């Protein structure tokens, strides 16, 4: 039955080689990613508490989730992170990349400076920002504010300012990556389009809106989708800047932190799995929607 | 005569069997001990194992330590699979969960008699008795005390060797220790205010009792602080921030950092903090019993215990019992005290003059005799209830009475969720 290697066509042999090399990552993904993911689906229908057996309780976890005000609060927070984080970071990174693209002097240095925050450990950075937000005379931001004659801000100790205060370092770290991708996208636009536009007498704004942005569409799609996923999954900055609490009064708590709490302080693994499934569905829906809206047309 | 010979044969056989058994045991028995990773605890257990193995040549103890965050998960996964520890360290508040999951076996009464434990150990240890059987015993216990910075006391014109003894004195001293810039910015706290640290224990088991209340009902299943006493105690605590303004929530990120860096005159913390503070260069501090009110003293105690898992059977069980007995000897407790900074769980060891009058351990040990260990069902969630209660008043201007009432409802939900299971 088994044909010997010599009997095969070149194409078949190639396919075998390809599958041979692919087997390792396939096994890896199936065992490390797909299998646990399927297990999470299963766990979401149980009342598993880490110790003891899994008992099936049907959709009870999903019903409980729908009636859990704490869940709707973190969903609201998560979408606030997304709603503020994506547009602000996209705008900032595009503006910076657009101008950086024109700068010749010190281009490499500037690009490196913008990229460094992306390479820095999130937790270390979050802690530094935590100190920036301290009241005067310790916190840098409040020292500047008071020196400039403004009143001091409570930042992390405020139920309204804490979420943007946590988001700021996340955006700051994220734009380094976005700028580099935008720069690559800008470089990939052929010069000839700009030359043609210049000959036709198009102004700078017109070139931006009718040449640059449309040709950057694949870059924009990529960045919107990846940064949306990142802000929907925000965790480390919140954890490090609020002592793992998502406070004050849960105003900065994102969904992922709630999942973590449910799993590892309440030990309700089943209920945590349910929330994970919801997060998965949200991520999937938003990514598909964005791909559909931004890619075609 | 024949009977005699038979008896003799029996005894000879028994002795031979016993010799053979110890002979094989000497070569074979290895038990596993698990605890969470914490430098001083690891060091202490390594030293104790060395001494135990020297005294018991037939037994080897394998010491595994697991990062705190994974500790419960790994144990829960390992034991039902026949892996993992024979003797395990756990927090006193986890006992119920461990029993429900069938992870622990009762300690043999012949080696750990209830009468002896109750005579020798601090009364808080009785929480480890379920249906008349003990499931775990501690090596050490912890309690709270007031730490004060002697240099800052001197600077504020206070006697650096006389800590506040009452709550009124505490407020008075804290006001004198608080420093603000001309525009009112806080430069130095009189007393750290940090519900995320040990303050929630202080409020729950100390202040509420000092105001004449109790935190929970006698059967531990109901919240009992939603009373005038509970509100008054909470109000007194919140006034430290909003009226006396001797501290600020989140100042220098947390109470420990503020005190360590010499920017707080006083703080309330546990005996486990002594090691870190002693390593802080230039910090000259003292330790005192928690301030009293109307002559009422109270304290919060907590402890880690060691138990034997259901995995240990036969020779391993015998070895585990021996090891656990060793871990609760006065010798082990003395070592634990000097290495980890936790207090001996046997009264006779803790209350030796050298320990009871020790300048740093002493106040903690004296506090133990009037301490309470909260029956937490979920410590971090219950702490959060207290943090939110204070934040609602401080940030949202909610009346204290309402914040206490809401906290009681929230915490009752946690208790109900646990006890109905």
C-alpha cells in the first residue's frame, strides 16, 4: 500500500517534506493551544473549583454571568479601554510616523526612541508611571501641573481619572510598534503616485486623503485589528498600577482581570472559563467585523 | 512449655520482621514536603530537613517549593493523581477547601492528641479541629503590632522610646508626626492608611471589638459589624484620612513603602515584616502592642499549618507523621522564629522570657494571648469589601453608615456562597 519515496512525483515528495516540517508546529498548536481551548469550552459548563471533580451544570454559568452586575461593569470598562485606546493610539502613531517619514536628520534615533517603550517590560513601566501619578511633591505630573498653576489631580485615586491614567502608559508603549509598522507602510507606497499627484497639482491634504491613506489600508486594517485585541485583553498595566485590584471601586477593572480573579482568588474555574468564552466571542466578532469593514469596499 | 516456645518464636519473628522493616525503610522511605517559595521559609525548611534526616537515617525528605500563585493549583492537581507532597504547608483559611477536596487525612490521635494540642498551642489553632479530629498543626503563628520610626519621633519632639498606648494617643502622635508643605501637600504621614495591607485586619478584629462590636456571629456564618459599634469604628478609621488627615490612601503607593522609606511615622504590620525592615539601612524603628481603647486590647492572628495528605500511606505515612512531629517541636519553632520571624505556635516556647520580652518579637507574642483569627472564606475578596467600603466614603462621599451596610451585604454574599456549598 505504502508507495516508496522514489515512486512519488516531485510534487508529492515536496508535500511530504512540507508536512514533515509542519508536523511539529501542528502538534504544538493542537496540544498547547487548541486542546486547552476546547477544554475551556467544556469547563464553562461545569462548576469546577480547581480541587475536586467537574460537575456539569448546563448553562447555569452563562445565566449567572448575564445577571452579574460586576460582569457588566468590567465589560463597560473593557470597551472604554478599546474605545479610547484604539483611536488615540492610531491617530498618534500615524501623525508621528507621517512626520517621521519626512525627517532625514536623526531619523533612526527618533524611531528607536519611539520604539523603546514597546520593548520595556510592561510591569516595570507601569510602576514608574504609578510614581508619576503620585500627589506632589513626589509625582512628576502633579509637580508640573502645580508649577504651571493648575490644581493637582488625584489620577489613580479617582473613580473617573483612574482608567485613562492606566490607559496612558499602555498607549505610550503600544504606539512604538504602530509607528514602525506605519513607517514600513508609508515606505511601501511607490513614489510615482506622489509624483503623479504633484503633477496634477494636488495639495498636501488631498495627497494625504486620496493617495496615502487609501494605499495604507492594509497597514491600517492590521493595526486596528491587533491593537483592538490588545486593548480588549488589557491586564498587566491595570494589575501593576492598582495592586491587582482594578480599583478604586472597580473603575479600572477589565474583563481579563475579572477572569483572573474569578479563577485564582475565588477558584471558580468553571465560571472563569465562561467569562473566557465570552471574551473569545467578543474578540472574534470584533476582529471579523473590522476585517469586513476595512478590507473590502 | 510448648506454649512458651511458641510465644518466643512469635516474638523472635516479630523482632526479626521489625528489624527487616526498619532495614528496608532505612534504604527506602522518601517523603515529599511542599511549601510556597519564600526565601526565608525555604532556608528554614532546608535546615530543618537536614536536622531531621540526621536524627532519622531511614527517611529522606524531598523539599519542593512552588511560587505562591501556582501553589494551590499544583497541589490540587497533584494529590488526586497520586503525585506531590506527603506533608504540605497550607494557610489556615484553606483548610475547609482542602477537606472538601479530600486532600488531607486526619492526624493520628496517638501522635497528635487533641488534649495535648489544646494544652500546648495557642487557642487559635483549634480552628484546625474538624469533627473532633485535628487535620493540621502550625509551626508558627503571626500577629500584628504597631511599628514606629524612632528618628521621626525625635524630630517631632516625641519620646522615641514611648509608643502610643491608646487610640487617642495614636491620633495625637500621628498628628504631630504628619508633615505638609506650605500648600498643604503631604510630605510625611503620621500613620500609614492602607486597607490593601494589614489595616483591614486591624479594623475587623481590633477596632470593631474595641468599639464594643464583633465582626462576625459566633457560628462564623454571618457578618455582625453592621451595628453602631461597627459604624463608629469605621468612622474612626476614616477620620484618620478625612478629618485628622494624618495619612493618605495610596501615599508612596503603599504603607510598607512609606514606612520603609522613612516617610511615615507609624504603621501597623505583621511580624513577617521584621526581616524586611531590619534589612532597611538607616531605619531605626520600634515595635509595640496595638494601641488599646477603653482598656480593651485585641489583635489579629493568622498562621500557616502543616498537614499530611491523602497520598501518604504505609511507611510513608509513618515517616510523614515523624516529620510533622519534628516540625512542631520547640527546636523547629525556635529556628522558624529566628529565620522567618514568625512566632512559635507553642505557648511554652513563645512565652519563654527571652521571646516574650524580646524587643521586637515580644509585642507580637504578647498580642497573641488576646488575638482572634478571622474565619476567612476568601481573604482577598473579603479584604476588597473593606477597601471598597472606605473608598466609597472617601471618594464618593457616601455616608459611613450606608457604606458599612453595603459592605456587610457584600461580605454576607461571600459567606453564604461558601457555607451553602
